[in-house]
């Protein structure tokens, strides 16, 4: 028996051999502390970051440890420990060829903490190793308070591409960059669900988290700096560039079901396997490759009697496979060529509303018990960027091109076309759509260190070409062969030849962006951008920014800007006929494109750009050597916002006859219908302190957000129909783009080989209007109220060796759900709409991280 007791003691003794507690400080050449610098023990998973004074503490594991120090905008430095403590590091600024801009500033010498705009810097390695989320949207949902994304169900294409918002604005009002280059959007326009209704957006889940070094979130309007879509802010994704190091992850988890109509307690298995490796090319070049596979299974949250709404309600089944590359190769002492990009292949299966056995949309000889149509997706998303950058007569020059494409192809399975009778197929090709984008840019940047206390000038131009296509499905997916019966594939009618479109446009943008350090404490910045679109004209926008350092411990910052967003090609040209369910009853709905006969009959004008005014005021403070605080308030007014209207019915005196001729019960369209105002506050408190032999890092991050609809604009023909044009349900969908508050408290404790992370997130109350709003009965409850909820996450990690780390944990460990509501009245047809933290419940997982 003693042998079995002594074995683990011997094992732990061996593991502890060579441990050293190393402390020190990381600074720049001027002796300024580098806050948040990363320190990693080479060839291990062992790492830490500096606190508010640049101090760090790390317990090494190797017999001869080497520490690697890195910070954005500075050269990576490796220092052998050799028994030294304290071990201080002074980092040199990176040369212009290896620097990567921090989003929000084109000054290569500007750090995150020195920016006049609020920026979140998220180290993906730290986040992915300590949390249970696997895809990028969910990682950001729980890491950044101003970011919100929920999985949808029963929402057609949005089940396969999660819409996301920043500061409660639309998914298409946030610009996404990769390595500072504009990322293409998804070809999908969201038609259902509570988030992103009527919007397009960028599919962040097409980007593998394993390929990412860090994510920079600029929480500020930036159209004058980066162009269209940057009304709410900018997300810049920086790909990995490390070399001679292998990292891999194996992750597995399942949801704990609280609400199901059967006895199954766990479902929705999630599996993720990824690998990353980089090779050195010459002295300064590199090629870094990533492969990633992610599978998640259906969840089942249909907990109501099966004769009410849906027998299948929950997450869709998704298979995601990604390949990414990032590279840069010097061609001379002053120039390098670069290339990066990736390919994402996704297949999804999502359940539509149930067609019960006695439904007139069922054929009992094919489905005696009714059927649950499955909307399947085949999404191919790819991008590739290449260019050359270097020094020319004192200027940093970057000439590059990036091409991106997103193709979304539908099939409908486990279905039928009722009008074909008993001979109907049960699977159909339903067609789809595609968006392509090509951007060519030429950028110049120069820092004049001897002018004032530093003057940075940047200017450049971008030419963007976009193309949007809709392609038809097979005839049986959309045709009605018997006018007495519903036609088309049930669950999702295919796109018809009349829907087919192939339209493009071009855009030319020119900008100037300057920053001047008037004194060491006072900075002023100004940017102006002119853009011309081939389809709707020109726009001119500007931005002013300032930062005043009152002391070493307190800094004020503020920005004011105008912004714009051109309506997407999908919003202009999308056209479809689909089936919606109102109070559980199917209704054929026509979504008419902007220049269709229906919209022209109603006098709906052509879509125009959204415009915005943004104001941000805040401060950063250091209350103690290990305690920092940032507070930023913001005001965003958006005029002529593009939204999806409410449904006009076929008994309407103005449009009814046209709808009856088209055999549809309702019609909707896109229009610049509303103006909104968003007021908010971001607060981040960070504290770091020794606790026993370990270190406790505490972060409290909160976003408080309130969006109001200021004005609903109709034309003369529709005056008095504002309640249909933009009804209460549509208003509530826009207002519910984010909960009015999200507060995140994270405790991260490291002790020797152990890491323990506890996190509590409070989601504020959300209100939606249900289908009772159309009944006209004031005694009926037409509001679904989702009261505040708190979710709790816990993870425990242990380094089995210097190269292997195991983490066990759970998210939402107390299995908290939103309020239950009547499934026949919700948008989703389930007991919950996709709000707050979602409706899957607790998620339990294990993660194995490898680093060699």
C-alpha cells in the first residue's frame, strides 16, 4: 500500500524540481512601465502578464528556463533566467516592418493605454486556455462586456451564422479587420430572431480562434479612419506570427439539459481539435499555419406539449473546418512581402417549425406522424490578402489587396412539397446567395519625432468592389403544382428564377489621419475621409480626438466623430417568399427588394446611407500601483437606419390586391425607417495582488446601454400606418440588440501549476413584444419580459508537464435559464427567444492544451 502512496508523492516531487519564483519589471527605453506585457516561459504553457506598474511574477518549471517578453509595438525579447531575480526587461520598439498597428491609431508608436479611444485588448491564448467557449462569437460574448452574440434557432440562415453586435447597435455597424485589412461580410441577411433583424454582418465564427494571437476591440466610431460600417466600432483580429513552436488543443464538452420533454440530461456535444505551427523564413520572415475542426451537435429544449408549436427547438448541428495562414518575408533591408488568409467550410442542420400530422402542409402517407423540416447549409467562406510594405523616403508604405467571398447554399431535408402529393421528394436544393469583395489599398504613414513632441501623419486610398448574387433552387423547391395546396419545400421554400440577381458596385475612399503630441501630456488627433459609391453617391466624414495626461495616475480622453454606413447589397437586392408562423399558423410572406413593383407602388424611396454622430468621453486612472480603472461614456445618434418593416397584409387597401395576385399573405421590405439614439457607459476595474504563494487578478467589466427609437418616418401614402411600417415588435427587436446592462466579474488565481478562474456575469432585463400585439385585445399580455439573470463559470487548470495543461470546468454551472414564455407567441417558437445568455443551460467541458 505504501508504494501507491509514495508514487504520487514522488511524481509531484519530480514535477516541482527546478521551480523558481521569478519577479521583475518590464519597461521601454524611457523607463515607462509596459502594462499588460506578456511573459512566457519558452516551450511551455507557463505565462503571466505585467500589472499596472509593469511588475510581474512567474514560477518557472524548466531546469534551465528562458523567459520570452513581448508587447504590442515592441520587439520580442528572450532572456535566460540563470538564477536571476529580480529579472528586469527593457523592450525595444519594433522596426516598422514588424510592427502591427493597434486599431484606433495609425501612429506606430501609440500603445493601447496611450490611445484617446477606449480599446479592449484580448489575449486569445489566455482566454481559450481558461474558458469553455470554443467559437469566436461566444469567446467574445463572455470576454468583452460591450459585445453581444446569441445563438438562434428557427431563424433560417441565422441559425448557421450567429449575428453579433457592439454597444447594442446593428451587426452591420461594426467593421471587422484582419491584420488591419477590411474583412468581407456574410452574404446572409438576417430575417428572424431577436438580434440583427434586417441586418447583414461579418461571420466571426469563420475565423479560427486557434489562428489568432489577439483581438483589439475599438469601442468608438471610426468611419473617418476606416470607412463604412465602423459606426459602433472596429474589431481588429491579429493572426499568429510565432515560429518554431507547436500549439494544439483538444476540447470536449456537453450541455446539461434542464428543460426537455424526455429524460435525457445531457446533449449538444461540442468537439474541437486544432493545431498551429510556424516556420522561420530567413532572419525576419515567417510562415504560420493553423488547422481547426469544430463540431457541435443539436440541443433539444422543446419542453412543451408536442401539439403546440415545435417538437425540435435548440442549437443547430454545425461542422466547421478552417485552414489559416499568416506570413511575411523580407525582400530587402527596407521591404517585405506579406500574405495571409483562410478557408472555412461549414455544414449545418437546423430544425424548422413542426408540420404536425393533421396539418394541411403534411402528406400522411409520407409522414404519418408529421415531420420536422431540416434546413441544411453548405457555407464556403474564404479570403486572401497579399501586399508589400516597407520604408520609402522616410515614409512607411503599404500596398496590398484583399479578396473575400462568402457563399451560402441551402438544401431542405426531411420535408416535402405538398402540391406534388404522395410522389413528392423529401429533399430539395433550395438555392442560395453569395457576396464577393475585393479591396486594394495604398497607405502612407510617417512619424515626425522632432515636430512638437511628436507628429504622426497618415494618408491613403482604398478601392473596393463588391458583388452580390442570388441563385435559384430546383424547380420543385419553390413551384406550386396544385393551387389548392401550399407549394414549395416546407420549412424553407427555394429561391425562384424571379429572385435571381447579380449586382455589383464600387467604392473609392481617400483619407488623411493625423495625431500631434502638443506636449508630453496633451495630444490632439484629427481624421477626415471622403468616399464615393457608384450606386448612391459621396460622403465626407471626420473625427477629432484628444488625450490629456493630468498626472502619472490620471488621464482624460475624448472623441467626437461623424459616421456612415452604406446599405449592403443584400439589403438593396434581397428578394424572397418564405413561410412565417403567426400564433402558430403558417403565413406566406413576400420580402420584396427595394426597387420591386410592390415597393414602387407604395412609393418607398431607394435606400440611402445611414449617418451617425458619435461622442465619447472618459478617463483612465491608476488608484494604486496594482489597481487601474477606465470609464468611458458614449452617445451615438444614427439617422436613416435601415430596418426591416413590419408585415403588410393582403387585406390592406393600398397593397392588398398586389399581394393577392402574388398569392402571399404578407409583405415586408427594407427601408430607412428610423433614427435611434444609444447612450452608454463602459467601466473596467482591474486589480492584481499576491495572495499566499500565488497571484490573484480581479477584473470587473461592465457595459450599461440604452437604445431609443427617436423617429419613425413614412411617406405620404403610408402616413398613419406607422404601427405597421415599424410596429412594436420590430421596435422591441431593435431595442433588444443588447441587454441594458452586462456586468462581468472575473477572479483569476494562479498558484504553482494550478490556475483557478471564477466568473459571474449579470445580464440585464430584456423585453420583447409577442404575437399578441396583433390581436387588438388590450387585456392580452403582449410583452415577454426576460428578467435579469446571473450566470457563474468555474474552471480549474493544472500543468501536467511544462508542455501539457489540462483544464476542467463549467459555464453557467448553476444551470440558469431565461424566463419561460408561451412558445406559440414567441418569434422562435420555443419557450425562449435568443436573449441574454441563451437557453442551453450549463456546459461542462475538458480542455487539453499542448505547447512544444
